[in-house]
C-alpha cells in the first residue's frame, strides 16, 4: 500500500502504553557524598541495608518495574524505532511499515538522506527524523 503525497502513515491499533511505576533509582548514599554520583549501581556490600532491602531504604531496580512486553520500546506515536543507514536497510521495513518506523542514522550524508526519503515515500514507510540535516530547499 503506497502513501499518497502529503498523507501521513498511521500505526496499527495497539495496546495502550502504560508505565507501571516510574521510580528514580539512584545510587546508595549518593545524596550523602559528592564523590558518589547518583547514576544507578547495584549495591554489593555484605552488610548493605539497601541490598538487603530493609524498610525505609530506597527501591532497587528489579524486573517488576519493567513495562509490558507488547509495548516495550514502543514510541508514543505507536511505532517501533528501526535505525537505518542506507536504502537497502530501508527495504526491510517494507512489510512492517504499519508497526515500525525508520530513523536515519546520525552519520548518513545529506545526499543519502534524500535518497532514503524518496524511497521511503514510495514504499509508504514513516521516517521519524525526516527533516534532520536537510535544508528547506532540499526537502
């Protein structure tokens, strides 16, 4: 199914994306010492109260905080992101253009981007960063 000029490609109907719980997991005692940065590290001390998960301690990362398997990695627009670097890789999305959207890789040249965008329009594949690194007259 080809997309007409100016027509946007919409995803298939999908399950509502629900984040179960959003906790800010920070490193143990990072609020106490400047030298301990807040980025998450698993506590490994033998007597660590956080590792033992005593009452009053911060929550630890666990599988229960994960999102639903069907909607994991799904973008808010309803597509799954697929990074491509050339026109040949775009052809893998031809059959999955209702569930997956293309994202052109950072290092792709402007000339290759134009080729990818033209081919994507023919195939009806949505490109997430279509206007990146191209001037207005090139679009």
